[in-house]
C-alpha cells in the first residue's frame, strides 16, 4: 500500500532537476551572448561609418586661395574666387556642391553651369567655374593638393552689382557635408580701378 522512496531515488530526482536548470541557464547565457555579440558588431560598424562621415565633414573642405573683383564704373560686377583642397581633403566635385550667396540685397542659392565662364551665358541664380590647374584634366573635380579651380560669380545674375563697402559671404557646402565660408568686403574706393582684391 505504501511506497517508500529511498534516499538514492530522491538524490537522483534532485540531480536531474539540477541538470535541467543548469542546461536552461547555459542556453539562456548562450542566447544572451549571441545577442550581445551581434549588437556589439552592429554598433562597431555604425561607429566606424559615423566616424568616417564626421571625418569627411571636417576635412573635405575647400580652401580659398584668392578672391578678385572685376570693376566696372564704381561697382564690382564679376567676382572670381580661386579655391583648392583644404589640407587632408579627398576628391571634391564642385559641380555637385551647394553654393549660397549672402549679400547686401539678400540670400540666394546658386547652381553651377557645366560650361566655363568664357563660353557660358549665365542665367539668374547661376555661377560658373573653370579649371586653373588640374593634373588629372578634370574640369570640376579637385583631386590633388596642387589643383586650382576658379569660381565665377556674375553679380548681375545674383542680386545686382556690388557697390563700394558691400559685404558678401559665400558658403560652399560639398557633397560630404563640409562647409567653407568665404567672406569679403568691397573696398570703399573703386575709382580708376579695373580689378580689386577682395
């Protein structure tokens, strides 16, 4: 009528229960480790990508070499900005850059034409560029530290000719997100001059 459980049987049941709990803990730990490893790999790749993009935003900038204005009467009608790569910059395609002109008569987003200024007819809101020096022969890409590119702004197609004392800021944002600001002020006296350094 009565069944007696011996000490050996009790120990066997406890041992099997302990083994099941141990296996469950190992499985949970393995799954958690897998999730952590995958998450760490994802975060590492994202951080590398973010670091590269941040580096490009800092380094892929333009550097101003010279800014010269063409004088007609007592106004500057053409602005020539010669640019090169900033130290440590990679390839910069000026044709795909975003250019903003901030002048005394307002702000305007400018788009580039595909022709050199000498042969181009600019429309409102356009600027042109021409290669001054390019080892690879590319008209619109600065890919070497010695390359020089001339950006040409016809003020008549932007906000009108610049008078004496006018202040202008040109912001050039490259495809990588790096921004270069070029500021200049027209001299207070333009009389008897054909060109001025800005």
